[in-house]
C-alpha cells in the first residue's frame, strides 16, 4: 500500500511579540529576539533620514517612569517614542508624589487613569515591572529593575554585535566586570546563549553570582583566559552604589587585575570589538585608550539603542494597531 506523505505547511513568519509586555529576555523566544533585531534594522533607516519621524504611534501616549538615574536609557526611549510620533510624558520622581510616600502601584494606577498605551519603567527593586504588569492595562516595558534584567540593553547589544559580525551563533563573547550586581549581565547571558554564542564571564570571585555556570556560561577569574581569542569583549561597570563591604582591596588594584587595557585586548581576535553599556568608569574597568580606540563600538551601542527601542515600541503596539 502506497503511503502518500503529507507536506507540513511551513509556519507563518512571526510578525509580533507573543507577550503584551517586555519584562525580560527570559520571556522571549529566539524567534522573537530575531524579530526585534530585524525590525530594528528598518527603524535604524528612519534615523538616517532628513526628517527622522514616522506616524506609527501617533495618538498614543507613552509614559517614562524612572525611579533611578539614567542618561542613555531614558533619553534613548524618549527619542524612540518621538520618532514614532507618540506623545511622551516623562515623570520626574523627585518632584512627584513618590517623595510624599506614594507607592509604586498607586503611582502607576494614577498614571494608568490617563490611558497611556505603554509605561516604560526603571526601578531599584527586582520584579517591579512584573508587579505593574499585573495591575496595569498598559503595556509595561522594563528599562531595568534592580539586579534582575535590562532587556532592551541586551537587545541593542545583540543588534550591535550582529551588525558588526553578521551573526551571534558561534562567537566567543567575554563579559568582564561586576557580574554580581549587573542586570545587563543576566539579560545578555539569556539572549546570547539562546542565539548560540559561547559566553565567558570574568570577575573577582567575590563578584561572581551563584548559578552563573548553570546558565551555560564559562566562568573564570582570569581575564587573560576570558579574552583569549574572543570576538567580543563586553565590559561592565563596577556598581559601587550597590556594594556594601569590600569586594576587592581598591579600585587601583581592580584595574591592575581586571581592567581592560590595550595589552589585554591584543589577546582577543584582531577584529574583536569592545563594548560597554555605560556609564564608563575610565581607569577602573576600562582604559581610556581602549574605550576610545578603533575597536570600540560603545557609541554605536548608544545609536543602535534608539532603533532597537523603536522596534520594541512598534512590536508591542502591533495588536493595538491591528485592532484599528
């Protein structure tokens, strides 16, 4: 008896994120990550036009609610929102009712009463975005929550790497610095391992978080081993504001042992790129000649952040746009 094989229809390409919120990279599939990166390529083209604006989010309100200091992330989101023609509102926490004792949820619910489409939240407490996602109708975008995650930073880092290297799969990516307190580390590890990169992490033993090896990361306390043959070196800031106690003897000794110098960069591949999410502590985690050198893509990261955040805003608004 002949058996006729039935061809399985190819799955339709993904055109929107599966979730209403962007709370972390952990919630995204590899397919969704690639969708954001591909969409960001189109958004970057908008930023290269004479008139850097499209009407995609006209009539929608996006509230930027930042409980922690920020230069790059807050400004990048604001530029992204304005390039998509959204109405943007920046809440200054220092002059808000938070200083009078209002809780995060009460603040969010009062803002929600103004019918925003999205709320971009940065907060010192891990899980703050998840909390708001349970009580708000607006889409919540996590712009950094405590030591938990910073998803848009990982997405813009991946976009920058792919732009320079053409791929992420198979690349050796060395992450060096304050691993313990870094939400950027956690989001990048989740993203890079999902897309097939070989991730190394290096720090003093006191700054290596538990469970990092279980996330598929090669961990070492020797910088030379981490950067040997690396395609990408990603430096992380020493977060003194989150440290209580002595994690290392002094900043000078830290730079001597773990700082990224020109000599250490030479151990990486000749075409390796140097990354840093900012702000930079020159002479602490990275030498000025490395930060400003030809291999540095630090300012490219800032520029790409706008395109990636435009992509996130556009994709999260997708179901709303389709409903109109």
